[in-house]
């Protein structure tokens, strides 16, 4: 543990334990659920500290306990030397807490939200006069003080939430996943603010995050799993756990990187695999010290699968330096040498016995399942979608990328017939969505950005309700519900109210509901927002299988690495398409900076910033 020599630690916990009571759902356990399991830790003052871990690891519970919002059942917890249990008000006077869903008032302006929080904290007029310019300048919100919070983009809302949180000038800032649902450009801007608060103002910041690249920027990291601390220390200590285990494979010609990645994940000797810049980065369970070039080919034998052909046979493999996420995945694998649940079954097996090895080529893309031409949507004088055109072939994955407020969700809602288009043509499965919405809906499934099922109904009741809504009856209905419970590993939770499910299981249920009627097209709006890396890998394995079985997938995401699963992507901003093509062609638009191959994140930021610079130069307001 790191303890600062001068003064008390910012936060210190010893032997903390917290349990909650949950009813129903054998898989999560009836009765008591242990959220914090006898943990001890120290956060030094003036440090930037991250909490990371899978869904349900205890991150939010720990942050809420530090904020004095819930009481632990056992142990001691102090903040700035103050005992949280005996004087929670004194603690709350010294800290600021920004939860995952910060309470902005959307019908109030930026200025009015700041004033409201200043009133709540008793901040005087003189202090406001000195504080507001700094907060508005730091968050770049100064030009928008009269804009209603409800009209801000997602990234701007997060920055306003942070500004409101800082009105009380705290000594400790608690942030619970502050960048979830935020695009890469806004995420970078938020992190610049956070780092400046720590480095320039000496503020202590403790945050939880689902983005493991963010943990690498911190001074100290705590890795939580099932309420216990698995590791703590500088990020490099976690990264080091993947030393001599991390490699990169180049898929065979004509093979999509996601196919190779999916097959590697099925091998128990592979800790992790993820598509990256057209290659597949993977981590093996056994250390290979100093892998010389003539030794690297042997890795294909080391990780050979139990089937006749290794997925790495004939594949070019190189050793690469480990990163924090690699070490994190190694650490989790060590905790479940015997997996708690079997490898997720591939839904494609239910539709096809074969896993297609290639995607449609540019010369023969196959039938177009979605055709959009000059699509426009206006809200009054505001144009949310501005003459957007694209087409998606059967069995391919198409990614809609863009900053918050770019028009992605509006486009999605028009594709699904949930929102009427102002102009343009829109065909889904050969049907004109503008003319026959109800008929078109029978051909697709939709997973919304936020969990939109009935939280008070159990898992089984939700499946039953939506199966009936899709027109399934009798034996077919029972078969599809049984399929969903099996393939998404929900049977042990079927009697649990869906609102009580952890985030990863909510996402599984939403996917299961969307696939009950075996749609030809699947629309996914930010489906992995807030999910941990393991949950994201399992999710994309399912999507890979569905695409291989002929399902067409359209997805929006703020995880730019997930764009690598797509066959084609389009980047939108201000309702217009800025770039479109294969991930490789879009990455090629990122400027070279000497750091190696450009990532999708690099390309996204470069394309959006260049477009906005051109708009400003032309006298626009973007």
C-alpha cells in the first residue's frame, strides 16, 4: 500500500465488508450478496487512483461507501482522517461525488445548473464570481451558459456535471465511470480536465472506469473482483503480469480478424484475443521468456486447439509489448482457473453448422439488406441527420461512429421505424420503412442504448411477453424461450426481476429478447456501454457467430476498438457522414505520428477535428 508521509491518507479502509439482500435468481444466490469482502486499502493525497474490475466487482459500492451514502457492515473507513461511520456529514463537506447518472436539470440552462448546485453548497456570490470563469473555461462551456442542459451533447453534459460537482471546491473527487457513453474526443477532453485537477490543483481523484486505457494514466490502480482486491499498485505492476505472453497474429488472406479472434477465444490456453488494426492481439496462459523469431512459430503449436486445425496454423505471429488490459485479463484468468460458467455458446450454431470464414468481397457484396439514400431528419430548424446515404450487405457488420450528438441514434430510430424521416429513402429487407413500418419491424431486432425491458418483470416473464409480441405461439414460442435461456446462460436467473440483474446480464437479456423471432437484421445502439472487457469479448463472439449465420448487424459504439469487428464503418458528425469505408481505409486517414500503426481512435479524433476545423474556417458554428 502507498501511504503519503505528510498528513493522513485521503482514504483508508480496513476490513470493509458490505452485503445486500437479493430475492430470486439461483445463479446470483438467494438472500445475501457480498459486495465488499473484507477489503483494506489506502489512497494517498494528491493522487489519481482508478478502481477497475468486472461487472459486479464492488466498484460502485465502495465509492458510495466512501461518500458516506451507504454504511459498511464491518470494518473502518476514514476520509481525510475523518471516520465516515461517525461523522458522514463532515466527510461530505470535504468531498464531491459524481455518480454514473449525475442529476442535471435538463430544463435549466448551464448557468442555472451551476447556480443551483452553488446554492445547495452555500457558495457565496463573491466565491462564485471567482470560481465560475475557471470552471467554465476548464470545461469549455463558457459559450453555452444560456443553453438548456437537455440540449447539450453527452460529452458536454458530463463536463457540466463535473463543473457542478466542483462548485463546492472539494479535497477529494469521486467519479463513478465518468466517461461511459462518451465519444473518444469528449473522453480525451474530460481526461485533460481530470489530470489538470490532480497535477495543477493537488486534488485527490478516485474514479472507476470500464476503459482500461484510462487506468494506465493513473498513479495507482485497485483491481476488484467479487468484492475483493486482487491487485493494487502502479498500473505497470498489472501490465507486468502479461510480460512474455502477448503476441499479434495476422489473419490469413480473406479471413476477417474477428473470425480468428473468435476461434482463439474458444481455446482455454488463450487468455484474451481482440482485433486490432486488422490484426489479432492475443495473450497466452503460459510465459514464453524472450521469444526469439525462430521460437515464435512454436506458439501456434502451444495454443493449438483440440480440433484438427489450429486457428494459428499458417498465420504470421509476432511478439508485442504488453499493456494494462493484457495484465488485467491475465489476473482475472488466474482467479478462475476453472471457469465459473462455460464458454458462451455461439448462437450461430442454432442457425448454421458452419462458421463462414470470409466476408462478402467488394466485387460481390451480396444482397443489400439496408439501403439509405439522402436521409434527412429535422427537429424544427435543427437538422439532426443531413442527407445521409449508405448500404449494408447481408451477413455483414456495419458500424455507425461519431461524437455525442452526431445523429447516430436518430438515424437508428428512423431505420427501426421508431421515428419518421423528414426526407430521403429508407429500405430495410427490401421494404420501404417510411411506407410499411410495421411490416419492416418483423425483419429486425433492436437493442436500445439504455436497458428498456420491464424491470419489474422476471427474466422469464420478459421473454414470454416479447415472444408473444413477436407473434410466437405454442411449441415454437417454448422452443425459442428455451433457446434464449440456454444460449445466453439465463436459466438460473429466470425468476429474478430483470431490474435487479447486473449490467452484463441485462445486456444478455436484451440481446436474447431481440433475437427471439430470428430476425434478419440486428440493430445495436451502444450495446457494450459500461461493460467490462470480458463481457465485451463474449458479446462480440455472439455477434461474430450471428453475422457468420447471415444476420446483418448495424451497431453504434464509443469503443473505437470495437469498430475493428465491423466490415464497414461510417463516421458522422453534425448529422453528416465525414468518412466511410472499411476499418483499414478509415484508419489510413489518421496522420502518421511515429508511434506505430494508427488506431481507429486516432482516425476518429483526426477526422472529426479536421472536419470541425474546416467548418470553423468556412464561418460555421460547429
